[in-house]
C-alpha cells in the first residue's frame, strides 16, 4: 500500500474497515465479530478477548504492504497461533472449496478436454496446500505450544521452518495460465471469470498468510527461544 498509516488502540474499529475492507479477514481470523458500533480497537478487542497489541501488529503489517519487519516486543505468540490456525480453516474449509464449486459450475467436466485438466490441477494444488498447512500445525505450531508450555523441545528450532518455508500461493500460476489461454469454449464466462478472480484473491491472501508467518511469527518465536534458552 502506498499511503500506509499506523493504526492505534484508540482508533475506531469501523475506520480500519472503511480504509481497507481486506481487514475484515484479519478480524475474522482473530475471532472478532461485526456489530461493534463506534467502539475503539481496544474496546472491540477487549470484548472479543483478543490481544489488542497482536491484532494491531498484524493489521499494520498488512496495511504497510508487508514492509514493516519490526515485530512489537509485546506480540503474543499464542494469539498469532490462533490467527494462523483460523487462516488454515478459512482456506481449507471455505475459500478453496468455494473456488472448486465455481469451477465445476462454470465448465462442463469432460475427461477428454482441458476442463478435466483444470480440475485436476486445482485438486493437486489444494492437496499441496493441505499438506503444507498440516506440516505447520503438526510440527511448527506444536513446537511453539511446547515452548509456551515450558516443555523440552531440544530437537527443533524455528529457523528450520523459516529456511524451508515456501509460498504455496505461487503454485497457482500454471492453473491461471491454463484457464486464461485454454478456456473451454462452452464455459459459462461469467462464472469462470468469477472463479478466476477468486483464484487471484486466494493467491494474494495466501501470500499475506505466509508473510505473517515469516515476518511476525518467526521473529517472535526466535525471541521466545532466546528468552528460555538454558545457560551453557
């Protein structure tokens, strides 16, 4: 974003949404419902039981175009985990299934033409996203929770995750190209265009998700690791 601003706890929550509707997704993943009237960010977060500092860190990071790599010293790793877990639920249970339904409704599925390839590539992509997110939850998130609980976690380090983290959203490129270049002639143009638009939006949102993990979660956990490291 070119005209970024830093939001404060005293700002009205409605102002954030009015400035950037994409922050609706951030609110949703923190478990903040609509219907907050003219309350401030602090008041809305308190009502929802959300750590205000962590919420605003994510909000300002997203609004700054993912350029602000300075993690607030008071970011809650537990709150970030909740946000990221809810992001996984959104992608796997809502966003990606909805796109698949639109694709199926827009094309006549036949094994003999490009329509079959479109669905095949999309399903392969969803499986890759699911595998990636399952790894995060079973390995990375489990490790972070163990750190927070004070458990013995000598067999892992957050840099292992950081070094191998890839932005799964970039793998949609082949699918988008096939739809654009080889769209079935009997496809419902409006429905297929709507599905393609959703694919682009999903790619952007997955990119945002990965940026939050890499630039906010990883530094926060590295700091936590240093704090609880045993003396040599």
